[in-house]
């Protein structure tokens, strides 16, 4: 399910997907773009710039590239599952 996340007068795309469906690890998560991640973090990329940014970041399990965000949800799920399984 696609959704939008507002942040500092801009809206960022996100998708809610189910990771590891029909397994004991099944989990519904939000994935957004690296563009949003870069806006939420300081220049060093080490911490969120505010408590509000931290709250948004805490709700996102993984960030993908803008091109990956355009893929079907099934392919995004595979990218995230592969990344967090490593």
C-alpha cells in the first residue's frame, strides 16, 4: 500500500509491505526513499536532526533508491528481505 510522508513542506513516497509473509517472521513495515532519509539525518548521516525527524525515522524499517521505489511492491519486499537477512 503506497502512502505519503510529509516532512518540511515536502511529501515523500513510502510503501507499507509485509515482509516474510506466512512465516513466523511475518511483519508489516514501512519503506521509504533514501531522499527522505537524507533529510531526516544530519550532514554526517549519523543522527536525526530533531525529535520529529527521529519519530518519522523510527517508523521506517528501510530506505530504497527512488528507482527502487517505482518497482512493484513484491520486488521492494525482496530487496528489503535480502538486505535485512544479511
